[in-house]
C-alpha cells in the first residue's frame, strides 16, 4: 500500500528545508492550524464519548496514566544510566517522551482509517490524559535532590491551561454535550476538512524537522539511538498495556503510538520554564529530529503489527 | 518643547520568558511595557519564529535610570545563565515624565 499522502506532505516539507528552499509557513497560520487540529480531535472524541458510559472508561484512563509515568521513568533511567546525561537534561528529555504528540496521534488515526481498521473511537480522551503525567514526573525527577524550588502552582497553570489541554478537553466536552446529532453542522468544518489541514500542518512539520538537522549532527551517537530505541520499547509496552486493558488491536495501535510519541508543544514550553538548565536543543533534536519522523513513517505500521501479534 | 531624560530598556529573549519578564519588570517599578514577536540569530543559533519552540520576543520598557538598572540586574542574574537573552539600554527623551517614573 502506498504511503499516506499526509506523510508525503511531511517529506515534501523536509526535502524543501534540506534543499534550502525559501518555503516558509507564517507562524500565525501554523498556530491556527494547530488550534484547528486540537479542536477537531477533541470534538470527534467527545461525540464518540457520548455513546459510551463514562464510568467504564475509568480503569483504562488509570492504566494510561500509569503508562505515561512508567515510560517517563524508564526514559530517565536509560538517559541517565546508559547515556550519562546530566540530571537536568535526562529529566527534561524523559518528560518529553512521557508526554504525547497530538499530530502523531492524528497520523495514526488516519493510517488506521485508510486501511479500514476499527478502533475505539474515543481515543482522543487518552491524548488529553497522557499530556500531563510525563511533564510532571520529568520536572519532579529534575528537582529531587536539587535545591531549586518548583513553582508548582504556576506550572500547573502553564500546563493545564496551555492551548493543548484547553482545546482538547474543551472539544471533548462540547462534543460530548452536543452528541452526534448536535455536532453534525460542525462536521464539514472539523470532520471533512481534517485530512487536508493535517497535510498542511505536516508540510510545516517537515520544515521544522529539517531545521533540526544541525543540532542532530552535534548530538553524538547516543541520543539519536535513544530517539529510535525509546519509541520502539515504549510502543511495545503501550501495545501490551492496551491489550491488558481490553483495547481492540486498532485501539492498541493508537495507545502504542501515544506511548511511543514524544511531545514537542506542551513539554518544551513547560520544561524550558521549569528546568532552565536543560538544553532545549538536545531534547528537540531527539524528539523532532528523530522520533517524530520515525513514528509517522516506520513506527505506526510497526506498532500495529505489535498490537495484532499480542491480540493473537 | 520640554523633554525629560529616561532609559529605554530592550530585552530580546525566548518567548517562553514573556510572562515572567513582564511580571518582573512591572514588579521592579516599570509603569508599562511593549512586546513584539521577533526573529533573528546569534551565538546561540537561529530563531526563525516558525513554531512555538522557536519564537523570540522583544520587550521594551521606558523608565528612570534606577528602575531600568534594577530590571537589568535582575534579568542578568536570573535569566542570562540559562536562557538566550540580548539586552541593551538607550537614552531617550519623553514628553510626559509622569508616565515613566
């Protein structure tokens, strides 16, 4: 099967940047597109959520939170133990990997849809749920034993009221209240156009990733290796956890993708403020330069295989 | 025309610092501020303002020499060790001194 056209747009952006094309997406448009994606993902999840009893979701939500905490701790142990990174850098990068990438999630959903593979349709809930634990654990890891105090109140405000959580949770709530019928008028805007906007957004992501190339060259051997090994290990862990939590193979593919993905919107901002001594160039080279492109091209099909194999 | 001498303090920094820089400036006595989105490059690399993690801001404050120096000292001690910051002071003349104490 041919690669998803949205991924081809990503490769176009990447190639254009590496060839030093002057292609540039203005920042306000990038921001508008990312707001759109968050609302659309939240809304769709909320509408589907309206068809499910909320209480039944609790064990899955708890399991997914635990997954986010475990992947952050594992990433920290690997970065500190194997990579010999400074505590600040190791905790910051671990926080990025514990959190999730909304766009990677969108690509996974689109990949499943193109193949007609069914999945639990309320998965957007877990995107919102998984954004936070990695960031919190990462910051806590940086501060244990350190003398600097963390302004947790300020930080909670930054993370919980960042546009990611506000629009995802807000979209979920609106979709849930409106229900399938009520949300129907929004479908042309937030449903039908979704894939086109995703393609546009991925074009920009290609340019951003291409810009990491320089930092990546300076990062040495360990970090790029980690940026591929971590999503593979966490993808497997996520697929296994999802299988145990009763997800379908399609749903498990998404959970695995979420576990394997690393945040490049919420986490970098939070980490920059909470762990100033950590190098942002290092974490972004790993997250954007390696893990994000790896996940959307090679990772997602691989996580699907893992999920199918586990389902037996 | 009556003019009064004041200092213009310009701080160019990562966008992540916007909120705290503005809070600090006001707390240290600035009466107002202006923020622009900017892009540029320097010793710490290039900032093209194409996405969140890559944005820079320029904060401008006009204040008395004492206030401007207090803000400068605070920024030097608090942010310069770990963040990319460019900062400079210039002499300016204002028409309404009560706005810029």
